[in-house]
C-alpha cells in the first residue's frame, strides 16, 4: 500500500491510502500548423519552414526522462497527441515518439492513443502509417461541413476535404471523432 500526503488549501494535511497508484493520461503537444486559425488560443505556430521533427522528438524524450521520478511505476491508460496539427509529423516520427513512450513508461496494451489531424493535411498513406505506429484513435478537426463557415474560421480545408477525411478515418481507424463548432456568427439553427 502506498501512502501519500495531500495538502489542500485551508485544510489540514490528510493522509490518503491508495491501493495502487492512479493511472496516468499523457498529453503531448505538437505546436505546428499549416496556418494559424484566427480563433485558436492554443500554443501553435504557422509552419514557415521545415518542421524540426527530430529535434523536437529529442526534446520530448529528454523532458520525459526528467519527469520519470514523478511518474515511475504508474501505468499510462491514454495518450493524446494534440496541437497544432500533429498530423504534419511523419508516420515515422509518430512511431519514434510512441516507441520512446513505451520504452520509458508502462503503457497499457489497451491504452487509447489519439492523434489530432487536420482534414487539409490528410493522406491515406499517412493514416495507414499512423495506425501502424500504434495510433488507435483519430481526432479530426472538421469544425464544419459548410464552406462559408470554414472560410470564416480560416480553415485550410473545404467541406469536400472534410468528408474525404472522415471517410478515410473510418477506413483506417476503428475509433475516431469529428470536432465540430456550432454557434458561429451568422450560423442558423438548422446549419
């Protein structure tokens, strides 16, 4: 049995007994996009030159190594690779990332591993490569199937590309979601 001390603001220190350490969920941020959407508040940057994929993966591995004492022995139940547009990375880069995580951490064999993708960067070969690397869930930033709304949102894809991306996601992944926005300026209830 593991005993941890928890200190809450304004409360006395309490001893909590865990039968096992709680599992971890891991978020990995890849901050590059083809173009920064005007509504986006996330740490993301328009790709102006080649993405320094190898250097970034090296930095992520080093950061994880430094955090190991804080998470040692805890199982990772889910991994979410967000951004930005993580689908700008190569399938080999995502494979390297997931291999590093599995080498350094105890990743559950049933872990949900999600990768965000922009419909404007979709290629069937990349989806197959991400799946082969171990991604088992895709999160597609569709936002809308209406071309006028997509243009107003500053998205790089149109409605047809969104439909194609959703179809490809269904062909390569058993589990995927579509991010959709509603309540947009000028959007009707029916839309």
